C-alpha cells in the first residue's frame, strides 16, 4: 500500500488524491472508482492472457529429427556393443533398424565386427533379413579392404533361387528391390557365380529333357515297341545267328583235327613255310570254307538296329543318373520328401534359376547406378561429395554427382 502512495510526490505536506487503480473489470468505468485507497493489492494487477500452448512434440521438425540423427555416422561405438546391438535388433525382428545401424557404423568398427556377425544365420532368415544383408553387402562392396566372400555370396545366391522356387510372383514383389541390390554386388564382385548358376540351370534342363527320352523305339521290322522288347528281339536274332555259325564251324572243320599250341612259342616260321607250300586246291578249299562262315555271321555285322538300341540304352542310363543326381541335390536344399514327383520340382527350380539370372543380367547392364545400399541421407551425400571416405570409389562418386 505504501508503495502505491510513494509513487506520487507530496505537495506542501498534503497528500495528493490518488488516481483510480487499473481496471480489473472490463465493464467498469472511471466513475465507478472512488478516490479512496485501493484495496486488495495482493491480487495480480495485470490479468492473465489467453496463450495458446505450442505442442512442439507433435511438430513436423521433431518427426524428422530421428532420421537426421540416424543418418549420422557412429564413430565412437565399440565393436562389442555394435555386435550386440545388431543381434538384439535381429532377434526382435527389427531388420530395417539393424540395417540402418550397420550403415551408420564407421569403417573401422564395421571392419572389426565383420567376422563376428552370424552371416549364415542372416542367410537362413531370408527374405526377412534381406535389408540386413543388403546393408552388409553395400558396406563391404564400397570398402576397399574387405572381401565379399566373407558374406557367403554363393549361399545367398542359392538361397534366392530357393525363395523364387517356393514363392509366387506376387509374393516376391515385396523384396525385389533388396534382391536386385544384392545381385548387383554379387555380379560386380563375383562374376563366376553367375556362370556357375547358368551351368546349374542347363544341367536341370538337361535332366528334365532326359526324363522325356524313354518312349518307344523302332525295330528292324519297322514297328514301335519299348526298348527292352526291341533288345530282346535283336538279341534273339543274334543268338540264332551265332548258333548257326557254331554249327557251320563244326561242319566245315577248317582247323582240321590238328591240336593247337597251348604252351611255348608259336611255330611262326614253320607255319609260314607250310602256307607257302600250299597247292591251288588247298587254297580254294580254304576260301570256300571262310566264305561260307562269313555268309552265316554277316547278318550280325550288318545289323545296325542292335548298335542303335545299345546306344539308346546307354544314353538313357546317363539321363536317369543325371535326373536322380539333380533330384537328390534339390532334396537336400529344399527339404522335400523322396516321394515327391521329380520332373515338376526340377522344372520349378530351373525356372527360379532363370529368374535370378534374368535379374543378374538386368543389374549387370545397369552400370550407371551407384545406389547400392538404398539408405542414403544428407550425411551420406556429404560423404559421397568428399574425397576422404574409404567406402566410396571414384566411379561411385562420379555417378552420384552426375545424378544429383
């Protein structure tokens, strides 16, 4: 109260009349106030304003802040913590978060933990772990001192084929992007795997084709029958011919009753001298006997059907061996039962190999793209623009700048 009076000076020992206090009621007027001292100065003189609270937690810039933080490179994380973090995210099925964490690791930390990561486990978890493998392959590919072989590219490739074997076209659309990026790294780093997959597909096609080569065959009498019956007929002809030849040999007795030499050196000189001493009648008799025997066995020599049938038999044996070998391999890879029909499985796996090879051909022809990892951000752009990153090659940096 005194402070309110002290604000106005005294004149000749007489206190001046105070002005009315500030309006506390908007409907009040100056006439409604008396000149008496103001009561209730304990209340707030200036009324509160109606202020609108800013809900900053729901603003747009807050939503973008975690992405900005996640794009920064983690330079101070220990390798042990990095491995535990990746495994924890993997066990919780947070595959995308694990991939982002891998991308943010520094070069030294990533190099230290590469041999400690369960790559085989990630491969078996495909397609769910494709984002993790994509980040690992991109990190290794863009590094100059890390090899892709540690990431089991051959296992990844065959796992992709297996996924295409048991997945419809619509179901594969969800992970085609990651598949293409993985295949791009594999094609550029391990081109021999592409040739190996081509050989595998040709072997499967050959096995499927061989399964259809067990139909009817033609015989010498221009009829169609199965292979075993045709061979039986031809063998019976041979048996009859050989029996006739044996009888003819007994009749002709070309060798006479002279016993052959069973021990010791052959009397070549004596035999030669005897052959030179033969008369015309002896030579003529020998000619008749040999010609008679040749006439008996000549149908066997001219029988082409037997040679053809034996060639077909040999080829069919190889076809069945190839088909069983390929089916046994697929049984181990796809975990199917032995009672499974062979041909559809081989054809489905061959088609899956063809799909993967087609993707590999597409990514091999697309040489202008350097977007390997798929997780670029502002900090990644800074890394690409700088010339000090161990992950970025000159070609990748040139492609990035040309697309920017």
